[in-house]
C-alpha cells in the first residue's frame, strides 16, 4: 500500500508538470489500480489465511479502512 501511495504522489507530480489536462485520467487510472490491489490482497488473504467468516470480514473492513485513509491522506497533501 505504501508503494501505491508513493507511485500516486510521484505520478501526480509528473502528470501535473508535463500535461495537467490529463490529471482526471490519472486519478481514474490510479483509483482503478488501487481498488484492484486492495481486492487482490483481500482475496489472497481470504483464500489462504482466513479461518472463519468473521475473521475474513474484519480483514476486509480493515483493508478498506486503510485504503480510505490512504486516499484521504494523498488527496489532502496534493490539494
């Protein structure tokens, strides 16, 4: 998740300096990449490590909460 946040910040700076008109496309692409990464990580955990349904739900909720915090932090740093 930290790598995704760093990639977002670096990519944002690069797109903003080279072609700011493409920032909306960048936002959409990075959001899709982040969502896929979160879903993949959650799916892998559920398939390999979850012992119960409650454990799986707690992990999914914690992962989504971390995703939301990451989005808020990166957007608040850049806007």
